[in-house]
C-alpha cells in the first residue's frame, strides 16, 4: 500500500498562481458544504469503525473528525484576527498532541459534528461577505515562518476539508463499509 497516497489521498495543497473569483467560489462551497458531507460519511459508523486508523501509524477516523473541529475553530479565529488586526502573528498549536487528548481519542463524534456545523455557519457568513481588500489581508504563521493571505488560507482550508474527508471515504472503501 502506498503510504504517501494514504497520507495525501487528494494530493498536497497546490496554490494557484492566480486566485480567481471562480476558484474562491469553489473553495468557499467546499468549506460551506463540509459539515454535511462529513456527517453523511460518518454518522452511521460503529465505534469500532470510528476507532480504525485511516493509515498505519495514522489517526483514527474519530481523531480525524475531532481534529477537523479543532483545526477549523482555529482557522475561524485566524481569519477574524486577520480581518481585525494589522498582520497579526497567529498562535500555532500542536495538532498531533491535541489528537492524543481524551476528548479527541475517546469522545463520541456528535459534539465535534455540532461544533463543525456552528463554526462553518459563522465562517460562511464571513467568507461570503469578504471584500477584495479583505481577501488580501495577511496573518503571520510563526511555525512556517511565512505570511498567509486570507484568500490563500481559504484554499488551504477547502483542501483541508476535502483531504480529511478523503481519509474517511478511502478508509471506508478499503474496508468495504457501506454508508
């Protein structure tokens, strides 16, 4: 089994040279629809299925779901910082450590599905009302040592949604699980 394909089932994020309105619209749609698409894929999974790793030495499906809630909560905060401060330096977090906490390893998935629904509802309002100027605002990510534009980060998170959803759908296919 190709570990790289298991790790990146849709490939790595590839930022286009020019981010057009149609690309942004597609990315925003991916973010808007993510909670529903995710719920459809996971709502009927058993605990044993949720506790299955999507790849050797990878997270379980349960951890992926909780990670998405944690990550998207942080992304919404970063967007708000970028919109309200001048080139803020965001606070990175150790996602791999968060994934080992009891709320991520052991809890039912419903609280994170609810979180994602609420986070994405609020995120959607902001994304659909961004001006051209706001799309170009930036934040500093000290862990990567670079700045990110708001429009670029929208693409990164659309990819993030689809990336983790593919971890789940590909795992379901490999195990012949039905919806």
